[in-house]
C-alpha cells in the first residue's frame, strides 16, 4: 500500500494561488465540521453520564480537533493573503467568515482554559470569580455556535468541499 505525502510549503509556491486558497479553505471547513462534531459528542457523553474513561478519551479528541482548527486557520490565512478572487464570490465571503469564526472560537477557548486553570490554582471561588468563569464558558459556547453557523454558510457556498 502506498501513501501520497501531502504537498509541502515548497510544493505550493509554484501552484496557482487560487487552487491553494480553495484547498486550504476546504480543509478549514472540514476541520471546523469535525471540531463541532467532537464538541457535540463530548456534550452528549457528559449529559448521559458516560464513564470517566470515555469522557477523557473524547476530551483528547476535542483537544486534537481544536489544535488542528488553529493550525488550519493559520494555513488558510496565509493562502488567502496570496489569492485574489472576485470579492463578490460567495465562497470568498463564506471562507473568510469561517476563518474569523475559527479564530474567535480559538480565542474564546484559550480564555476559558486559562480561566478554568486559574480558578483551580488560585483557590478563588468567590461568586464574582465563578460568575466570570461562567461568562467565559458562555462566550466560548457562543463562539462554537458561530463556528457551526459559519460551516453551514461555507457548505452552501461550496457544496463539493467534503
């Protein structure tokens, strides 16, 4: 069985910037879909009271999906800076909305992670501190919802991206 290595950055320098743009946008879309799917799966497991080992395994997949989303958002950003599509093209607008939603989700997730760790380390369990933590998690959940909506918009603009 042979495998095909993905193109390296050097391979992309000679490629059409629009082809690279679409490849990166489609990859970001697929990764955002998977990220949302894994978060939804974890929420279902927690709601059902699944075994801690199963929840930990799913949390690992969620972390992996989150990291991949950040990497692909960066790859998309680099490709988009070199591509010059018609600004009226629906895919361009949908891809940029997906990129912005990905960045916002990553930012909110990082903020929530820090806040959650901080409350454990500082021992500050005041009602004000817990309210701040709840707000951080609500904002992260909103950012995840925006990411899901952005994936739907991208799917409509580019239905063959799967």
